[in-house]
């Protein structure tokens, strides 16, 4: 599984290639696909570019804050070693050390450690009183990196905890989306048997109702995505949960097409 995940970060693969590379199939040959060819197939019937009217006030400025990849660790312990054999350290199952250069600090450690709750609280306090953003893009990836211990309950706990910390300080103008770490197992979402993984979309809906409109909430519950107009502006936020094809979405957005294509495709589909 990890081998195939690693491979798909670099180019698109089809089912024949996966089967052959996994040594399950040997009675046929395949032709390796490329990202460029894959994009051409996906975009062959893309809608034409629609030129929009400019913003009524081109000089209006908004202060944006992006909160992403928090990876909060509820088992972080100050003073534990940042040098361990596990995937992440500075935790209750990490060794105790007397080396000051390896001790987990109060607010974190630059290395194989995620961050404690106190760091998240401190950051959000700074944000609320000093940065004072006009709106926030909350992009998910809340659980710690202890993948060998993770379960559905821990993933939801991290998401709801960080959401609650944000809601305590920002009652509105926060636009949340799920990250690839929200699902369990990490990076997995069953697009065929949706009942197995639908909780990833439905369970966060309740904590987010204070931020999303009723229409956005309904769209999110149905499709895992939504669009919402930012108050007193013509800025429309389009939130996409890229579980099914995150790598290809990135290429669509950044490399293979015009900057507006993904938004236009979403609007056409809606």
C-alpha cells in the first residue's frame, strides 16, 4: 500500500499497472500513463473561460490567516526526549532524557515532535488580539503523526478540539475544510462504499455550523465541499475536500491549467 501511495505522488497509474507492479497480474503488458496525458483526458471537455466583472472596490484589502497542519499531540510531555525510535517523539511513550539538546520544550521542539495544546492556545491568542484577521482558512490535518496508534475517535477528538479553540475566539468568518489526515486510516477515503467513511464528512458538520450557512452545511454533508460568499464582499470561498484525488487536484490547480479552471469546473458541476 505504501509503495503505491508513494508512486502516485509522482504520476497517475492505472489499474493494470497497479496489478502488475503488485505482482498479482503477469499475463498482459501495460503502458505507463503520465500526468500530462491524464490531465488531457480529464480536461478535454472543460467549460470555456468566463470573464467575470472586476470587484466593485479594487482597493479593498482583507487580512487572511491560514491555519493548517496543526497536528496537535495530546500526549506531548515537556522534558521527554525528542530522539526516539518511533515516528514522533516528545510523548509519554518517549524516553526520559537528561540531555538539554534533546528535551522537549514547553511549547514544542524543532524535530520529530508534534505540538502540545498550550502552543495551539498561545498561537490563537496571538491571532485574536494582534493579527486580527478578517477571515480564516482552516485547512485541517489536526491529528498527531502517531499513525501506529490512531483510530477514528482520536481523529475526531483532534478535529473537534482545534475547532472548539477557534470557535472560542472567532464566531464567524472561518472557512473550514478537511485535510488528508482527518480520515482513518490516514489518507484513506472509500469513494465506492461511502458508508464506511462518511463519518469523516458528517461528524465535523456540527462543530462547523457556527461558521457555515445552512446552504453550505447541506452541501458539505452531501458532497464534502461547499461555496460561501464572504460577508460584504464579492469574494466567494470554494472549499473542496480532496480525499478522492488530492494529487491530481494539485496539478489541476498549479500546473496543467489556467488558475480559474478548478473553480469553473466546480461551478459547472454544481
